[in-house]
């Protein structure tokens, strides 16, 4: 899994951009308004996301429209899967223990 994904997810503004793009593609101006950030700051975050391969950009006349590319996030999900299984097994064990203690 590329380290760039971690650098993307560390910043709360980048996570907010990803949340907005998860809903639908958006122009830079829409992101600026939704995030209450300056246009240069938003563009900087978008560049990091684009360099990490998490977003794609398309030119629409004078606007740049950004779209989420879920492939790098799928890599992260695959990397996290063994840890998720580990915690699920432990939580299942805890659940069974709590069920057993509730009955007595």
C-alpha cells in the first residue's frame, strides 16, 4: 500500500474533501464554499489528493471538476482487512462472555 494514502488521510481538510467527493463530483468553487477554506488552500489539498491518485480532475469549460477515485482507498481497505478480522474475533469473544455472564 502506498505511503501517500496515509499522508492524505492525516489531514482533516483532505478527509472532508473526500467525504464531499464521495457524494458526487464537485468543482473547486463548491469545495471552497463547503470547507470554508481559501481557494489556494483548497487547491493545495486537491493537489495532494491528486498526486496520491485518490481524486481525478476533469476540465469543464472554465471549471475544474474533481471526482473520487476509490481504487487507492480499496488498497487501504485490503491492508486493514486482517486487523478488522482480528478485532471482530475478539469482539465476538467479548460478546459471548457478556452474554454468558448476563444469564447467570
